């Protein structure tokens, strides 16, 4: 487990906010009320979150679609992409991995909700393909940041879980634990993102670090930590 977790990551193109328990939001509540103030300079009206369903599809916030997506959590979506300035795209997690992608060449970004289901279902590849389609993103240019999520120190799984994994993903099971970070970093690398552009030191274990919300540690707590990315 790495301890080099930072809440705010500034790059020349975009800024990433990986929240923790102190930024907790309750997904069912932000549908009708405002988000709690976040350590993010954008007003809440410019932050986009959608209804996460642990699948592998997502939405693009473009000039054309922007007006349709102003309501939080209305559309089923597990990643958001955009090339618009002054828009924050986010996911809410507690053990699933938030993954941020930056394409500095085409000035485009993504925020992905990657639990094990979405991860083995190809959500990262879908987000990259969507960015390629709309913005011309090449994986070789993309920079990835994996945020706080369940790590192998704590992510214990059983045979029922293993049976649901596709064969190739069994490589990320060891000692009855699933390596969500290695699974996603391998997918990112195989998609064509150079290893040195995949940042893992922005991740830490949400289960054993009580600074974070963890579904595994407390499944009764409906609150989630927000992860948001926006173009500078
Ligand atoms: Zn742990």
C-alpha cells in the first residue's frame, strides 16, 4: 500500500480531485439537493455525476449533450468524458476504482467508475474508444491516474466471485484477493498507454485506511467519496 495519496493533482492540462471521507456525498441525495462544498473551484451546477450501475457504458458531455445532462444521477453511466472547459466530470466510489484519463494533445478528459465488474467488462477500453471517436485521442498520448480503491491488502474474495471473472482476469487473483489496481493498470497498458504514463501512486487502500469511505468496511453507510476531473 502506498501512502503518497494526494487529494489534488494538477497537470498542465487538467486538475484531478480524489476525495475522501471528509468530502462524503450521498448519491440518492444529490439528485434533489446540492452537493456539499467540494475542494473544487467549479460551482455545483458545472459538476456532472450520473447514475452508476457497475456496467461498462458512459456518456460524453459535449456542447450538444450538455443541456441534457445537467441533472445529477439521472442517466445510467459509469464513465464521463468531455473536452469542454469549466466542466467537472465525476464519479462516486467506496472501494471501486476512480480512474482519470487526460489527453493533453486533444485537450480531453475522462473519469471512470471501475469496480471489478466494469473493469473486467472493458469500461476503460470503452472510455478510450469513445475519446478516440469524439476527440481523436490516441492511447499513446493518454495519461492515467488510478485513485483510492480496494487494494490486495484487504480485497478478499471467494470462489463465487472468481467464477464470475473471465478467464484472463484470473491472473489478478492471488491468495483469495483480487488486484483491482493491477487489473486496471494492465488493461491501460495493453490499450497502448505507456507504463510511465500510468500513475498508481495516486491510489491507496480504501478498506484499511479510515480516511476513506469503504463499502467493504461499512456497507450500511450510503455515502461515497467523489472523484472529479476538469480541464484547467
Ligand atoms: Zn487495505
